[in-house]
């Protein structure tokens, strides 16, 4: 399905798209906060390794994805 230009969409379609786009940054922020909590716990518990590195890579991916979304 091809996406329409905003000028060709109805008010209802535009409202639905706005609601979708608002929830995604909130979900990303919650995930980043959760992953930061995991990193802090692993540092306090002195357990360096996969438990610390995986959340760092996931945070990087979420931030990169959100920057791509802003450019569109």
C-alpha cells in the first residue's frame, strides 16, 4: 500500500498518523531507560561482560533509529 501525501489525506487519516508517531518516541524512551538501569545494575554488581555490552548496543540502535525517523 502506497502512502499518500498529507494534502491528499483526510483529517481522520492525519489524526491516526499523528497518534502513531507520538507513541513511538515514548516507547523508545522507556526502553532506553530500562537498558540504562540494566547497565547501572551490572556496574554496581561488578559483572562486566555481555550483561553490560548488549544494552549499550541496543541503546545505540534505538538512538540511531530515532534520528532516522526525525529526518523523514
